[in-house]
C-alpha cells in the first residue's frame, strides 16, 4: 500500500484545528506548518481529506522537492517526474505557482509557464501529442510553491479550494468563508453541544453559512459531499472503486445524521439575506431542517421549546459594514439582548475590532485569533451567565443620538408611536391656549405621560420653534433595543405633530448620576438662540449641554423674584446662567450679585445681561465656590446684606474646584444658615431643590420662619409631576 506525503493548506491561525481534523481521519506523522499541516496517508486517507476536512483550503499530494537557483533548475526539477504516470496526451492540466524570497523566479505567471512547458514538453516528446491547458476543470492541477531556494511540486487533489462546498451561489455583503465558519464552530465546542441535542442559533445569519456548516457538523455530513469536481477525478492513478466506497460511506452517515439534527435557527433583518440563506439550505439538501426568519436583532429570542445551546454569529466589524460608532452601539445593544434573553447559553462571536467585544458586557474566555481573509479577527467564547456580566463603558450621548437618528432615517421605529403622537396632540391643544393667555413662550409639552415613552419634551418659541427632547434612562429591566425603537418613534412623530423640520428637534440622554459624576459638556456647536420669558430675553443652547440654559420648571419663582425685586438688593447663589438675576434686574432691583463656580455659566450669564441691556456696574458677577464664599462673607466684619436671595443648589457636586463633595441633604442646614447670615432683617430667601427625596431639617432651623410654597411654584405645564422641585420661603 502506497503512503503519500500530503499537505493540507488552511488560513493562518487555523492550523491546530485542521491538525485535529486530520488526526481524527487517521492521518499519520502530522506536523503543523505555517498556513497548513503536513501528514502522511494512503490513497483512502487522501480521498477522505478532500471529502471530510472542514477547515482546509486544499489537499496537496507531494511529488518532489528540489533546489531552484535558476529558471533551468525549475524546468529540470519538474521534468524529473514521469508525468505519463499522472496524465495522458489527451488530458488537460492547470498550473498554480507561488514564489517567496527566490531572486531567480519572482514572477508567478512566468514560473507557472515554465512548469507547464516542462510537463508538456516531456509528454509531447514521448507521445508526439501534448495535453491542453484548462483552467476551469483540468484533469490534474499542478501546484508549485517556491520558498527561498526550495520548490515543492505537488498535485492539487482538491482541484479548487475546499471551502467551496457547492451550496453557496448567492452573494451577500462581507460573507464568511465556509471553512472559517467551520473553524468557529469547532473552536466553540459545537460538536459536543450538538451531540447533547442542544440548539444552534445565529441571530445575524446573513446567507446562512454558519448555520449550514453547523448542520453539516451536527449531522456528521461530509462538507465535500455536494461537490461534483475534485482534482483527482482525471488523475491516472485515481481509484474510482475506492472513491465510490468512501462516498457511499459518507452518504450512509449523512442519512443517519440527517434524521437526528438538533434545533438550528437563524434570524436576519435583511430580506435578501434571508432569501439567500433559504436557497443555500435548499442547495445543500437541508430544507426543513434549518429554520430561517426575517427578524431584527432587537427581536432576537429563543422559543421556550428550544434547548439552550450555542449562539454563534458574525456581526458587523465596524471596518467593512458601516462605521465603528454604529457597530459599537449594535454590540452594546446585542450584549443586553444576550443578558436578558439567552442566559444559560454558550456564545461564540467573531469580531474584527477587539474594542467592540467589551461593549457586549460579558466576560469571555481567552480570545482566539482567526483570519477572515486578510483581516485579523478575534473569536470570543463565553457562557452567558450573570457572574460574567459587567457594565461596559457607556457610549457617549452623541454616539447614541446619532444611532437613533439613523434608525429614524431608516424608518426603524416603534409601530405604536402613534399612541405617543396622540398624547402629544392632546397636550398641545391644552397648553397652546394656556401659554397664549399667560404669555409663556417656553414650556414642557410632555413628561413621561406614557410609561412606554419615558421622555420629556420641551418647546421653545423664538424666531422659530425648537424642541428639546430628554430621554430618561430606562431601567435595566427594559429591553434596550425596544427603548431605542420607541425613542426613534418619538423623534419621528414630534416634527409631524408640531409641524416643524426634524432638524429643529434635539435629543438628549439623561442618565442617573452617581455622587462622583457630573453632567459634562455634550458638544461644541456654540449655536445659541434667543427666547423670551416675562419680558426677559435669554440665550439657550440645544446641542452642547444637557440643559439648555433655562430651567423651565423654575419659571414661577423667577417671575415672583421679578415682581418683588424693585429697589431691592438681590443675591443669586449657584446661579447657573443667571436667569433669576436677569429677572431681578428687569424687575427694578437696586443691585444684583450673581455667584457661580463655572466660568462657562458666568460667561453665559454675562451674555444674558448684555442681551437685556443690563450693566455690570450695579449687577455683579462673581466666580466662586458658593459654600466658601458664603462662609467668608458671613464671617466678614462688614458683611453684605441682601433683601432678596435665591438659593438653588445642585443635589451633588464634586467639581475639582471644590475640596469636598457637596450633598444637598447633608449640607443644606449649614448652607441655609450661612445664607441667612447675609439676609437683611426683613428680607426673604427662596430656597429650592430638585432632589426628589429631600427632607428639610426644620428642627435644626427652628428659629426661622419656613413656608413650603412648592405647590404654588409648580407651573401648569409641570403639574403632572408634583415633585419636579421643592421650594420654601424662608425669613427670620
């Protein structure tokens, strides 16, 4: 029995998987090389390698190795083989040639011609006739690999790359090669999972390659069984009877495996991909054995009857299919879907950008390097279980907003958004009449009236109408993809209801913050618009900050300050953009002092002053830590006194400009005490907070007159939320 020197090629990083396959088939003397595996075996082994190897590209039968230092060396080396043992004068051949680091022959086309000439010349010299060159389906295909000075001359038994199984005939974007798909499944432990009768699910299945390869593995079906051409079929040493016996055995195994395939399911949102997958499944003879649905990733879920098994997919990498921002958001959403709907499953995901893997929020085993063409990828494998979950680094607000906008443009919104639109119309009808009667130009139109649509919608009328939408971050129990669909529905319906261009609607994401976090700048458009309130003008910004520069819920207290400010000395603490100071000045205040720690907000306040013609001669802007400034002023020998004070501190502050974290609940008594020290004997302090769980410590302030005026300070447009803020009138 003749034993051959064989070599199976494979993409880089798959050599170990291929070596295991060869060993399972009965190969001997197995040695892993770069991009391939050398082994020995008889003719049956060579045939089995061509038929059964799932991760190979080609199976080569080595004929000779020789040294090449010139063109003549190549010609002579090829002629040392007796080619009449391999093909006749009436047969055909093709030659593939590659060269690396050989100065004598570095042109692959020339090298291939030289090899062809050596074979043809020998046969013509013996028989008087010559074989033809046939590139499509030759009788034999000769392969020469010249590395440095050594040439390896082989017959290509595969004929064409083994990854071409014969079932895929419809192209889709960024397809996964069949042998790479098989490698992913083998590395992910699918053979054992399938043996246990568990499921395979690909929620982004594209043309179905992973699913088909998974079925071939689970059903013990030879990947080459569909092919009708191999490189050895026209070879003179081919043994048709042996080959038939091997095919018959593979067919028998297929029939047994076909009858006991586990649940194999694929989803894809693209109709073309779904149709391609169904066609490929039919081509391979597995119709009815693999279930395919047109389903968005947002709706990916396993049926209760499906045994938990392996979830596998080849999602967009960010390099080829769309930009990285979109891919990053997709991965974050996908991670949430896995956590919520696939606990207990195994998962294997091939990614091109390792950074995207962190967005899933699930700890994986050590990543495995694989190559999809020239692109280096990582195979992530993990068990979807709670102990492996972590909160991935959040994408920036702007990235999520852009993602939502793309969904709106693509029409990927919530089918029930009309319910939100109807509520918006109802509120608008009521508030338009109220706003005109009270000359209110900026108001809250909607505030999470419907639990499914947890957003606040604020309308600003100026030279044109703008809408500021703030999404309240959904609890973790809410499916993030559903939340995104609903938010996209909101952004689609608002321009329709208000009859304004979509570019005049701005979206912000409002997240719950920990004590150590602060809202940060969101953008740098520097686009400001002017709005009016109570005869005052204000600059507002809809793009660069979470808040616009004007807290609409404080409208009543600002108007109250304006009414009471005439001839009074006014102090505005934690002043933000100075809107209360503008009201006081327009109301006839003798003087105003505006204190805030932020240069940005003080500059904004200064611009608001100039917009209203307010001189800084009597209306002072002070940049300072309000707590420290109050303490210093309260202890001063000639401390300033104010007739009217507005105190609206943040709930928390951990600015680098402060030595300690400010906490309104813990620090409000000292804050009010220091403020009262600057209040004139008959003066009034208005103290406000937006902290919903706030409890004022009246016992520690029992020497003061404290009147809760919260209900009076909640405007009509915020009436649906009685806890939007609290407000007290405090005096001596």
